[in-house]
C-alpha cells in the first residue's frame, strides 16, 4: 500500500493501481477493515486520476461502506467529500451537494474547522454554478473570513474570487470590486500569478459590463502580461479577447478586428471551440456597429453553427458567465439583425431555437436518447460519459498547477474531438430522431394552428437591458419594443421577494 502511495505521488497511476490492488487482496484475506478502507479510498483516487469515473465511484462506495461499519468517522467524511468532488467535476450537482453537505456536517461535529470550511466552499461553488447567487454569496461572506482566520490563503483567495462573482450577479458592484482586489492580492502573496491574472480578467469583464472601457483595457492588458508564462491557452486567448472588446469601444473597430481575427485563428488552430465561437460573435457585433449588416449576419450564423457542431457542456471555470452570455448571444444578435430587416418571424424562430438549445443542453442532451435504435442508444451512453469526462477536465483546469495544464488541455481537446465525432455518428444512426439532433426549429405553422382563434402567445425578450415581446396569433406575428427596463423588473421582483420573506399576509 505504501509503495502505491509513493508511485502515485510520482504520477505513475498504473503502477499505483497494481500495488493497491495487490494490497487490497491481502487486506481482504487477513480481514483488516481499517487498512482495506484506506486501500479502497486510494484505489478510488487512482481511478479518478485515470478518468475511470465508474470504477472510482465503485471503490469510493466500497470504502465508504467499510468506513461506516468500522465507525471511522474522519475517513467517512473524507470519502464523502471525495465523492462530492467527483460528482461536481462530472457535472452532477445534486449528488455533489448531497455528499458535500454530509461531509461538512461530519467535519463540523468532529471539530475540524479546516475541512468544514473547505466543504462549505465547495457547496458555495456549486450554488454559484447553478446561478443561486444569493445562497452562494451568504456562504462566501462567512467562509472568506474563516479562511483568513485559519491562515488558509489559497482557499481564501479562491473564496474571495468567487465571492466577487456572486456579488456581480447580484449587481453589488462595489462589493465585487473589493473582494476581487483582495483575491488578487492573496494569489500574488501565494506566488500564484495565474490565479491573480484570472481575477484581473473577471474585473475586466465587470468593467466592460459597466462600460468603463479604459479600466477594462488596463486590467485585460495586465492579465495578459501575467499570463505570458502560462501554458493555459484558454486564459491567454480570453485575455486577448477582453482587450479587443475594450479597444473596440475606445479607439474604433479596426484595431479590435485584427485582435479578434487573431484570437479566432489561434482558437481554431489549437482546437478551442468555445473561444472560437466567442470571437465569431464579437466580430459579428463589430460589423453590426459599423453598419455592415451582411457581414454581421454571416459571423453570427458562423457562431451559431459552431454551437450546433459541438454541444459540449460549458466549462465549469472562471469565465462561465462570459461563455454563457456568448453561447446565447449569437442567437439574440442574429434575431436583432432580422428585426432591422423586418423579418419578424425569422427573429422569433431564432430566439426560440436559442432557448430550445439551452434547455436541451441543461438536460445533458438526453433528448438524443429518444431513438429506439440500440446502436444509437449505445452511442448516446458513450456521449454522456465523454461529456462527464470533459466537464471533469475543464473543472480540473480551473484549479490546476502550471505543470498539470498541458496534459489537461490535451485530454480536454481529445474529448471534444470524440464528442464531435459521436454527435455525427448519432445523427447518422438514429434514423428519424436524427432530425432532433440537427435541427430544433419550431414549426411556426403548427404553433399558429395550435393557438387557434382565441389565444395569443406573448414571448418576452431582453435586449440590452430592456424587455420587448413577440406576439403570435393564428393570423400574424408582430413585435412590441421597449415595454420595460430590466431595472424596473428587478425592483418589482425585490419587492415580491420581500413580501414573501416578511409574510405580511400570514403564512397561509
């Protein structure tokens, strides 16, 4: 077992597997429950490193069962934390929350503040991933100071960075800036320049949203300088993209166009489809601002085609908000082009397609399994496993040491290629259901027929912080602009939330 530990520290996971399996057989034979639990836990960690998540899960569960029987409370809590992280990295948020909460409660009862705080940090990160910003904010507010008290600077830096992101989602800009600055200082004190750069990029995103383009440009440039030593291409390209976004708003479109094109070419060459799609959307916006509608439309359509080609999960990492926005933005931007051309039906169908796409992706592509074709079902199961693996690699990349990054990037790119190949195979083997994979457009004529003469569909959209609506009847479709500002709606929602909380009219 100790030989397994030694080779595992060296990164030789296959050798570690052999030692741990040999140790396991011997511990089973002599009936040593404590050592058997340790071996099973080590084996599970090894299989997680080898990306064999099903075996990892099997051995974690075996170790957990033995630990519970042997009343090994600390080990039990550690295994539950490992299961929680495994589920988190695979994108299984409900399962992750359950295990991490069980682990947190045990560490708390055992009087282990370091482990309790780490478990709470993981839970807050899941809440943030699920856009439960208020819940995440409340946890970060507590544990950031707890990490400071425990002198856990690395964890405090991560907590404050995510605290800042939660504050951004809640429009608490001053709080966001304060926490992000603290996080950057902590990362620098830990000599973690990559972490400091990532925080600067989040700050740059915030300044872009607030139209503080000079500040955004400065922060993006500083981040780019810090990232020159990084092997993480995604981060370097993201910093360049941010720089171009700021430049385009400050000095005009020509300088930004060159950078966006360079980012696009590098992203395509280095197989970074998420970044390529973001650059395509930015180029569309750029030509839209220049009044070159045809070029803008072409870039928005290319961005959408990029999304259609690779329906991988969003990276669970520091740019998830920007990537989520860019994932839906090409659809919305193309719809706006159609609206200026008075193609209201095309605009409506484009928006609907975006919503269908985001829904099907949030369901993990389960709509692909609707075929009764056995071959297609087998491929779909393989696709699900690959998506879990890709999510795992993206999650690891966001926390990796510099030495790990090239390997993780290579493995992530390999899964992206495999996913693209599998989607093509599913499309060709699923028969009639293949159309659901290729095209999720709404049948407009059928919609109008279903509405009948006594009903209308009102479909709200939010463009640049103002709500408008498409109105569809059985006879026609029209568009009503600028019904209300987003800020007005937020104020009303806050009032509603307060009424719920205050129970002014009684619990009933």
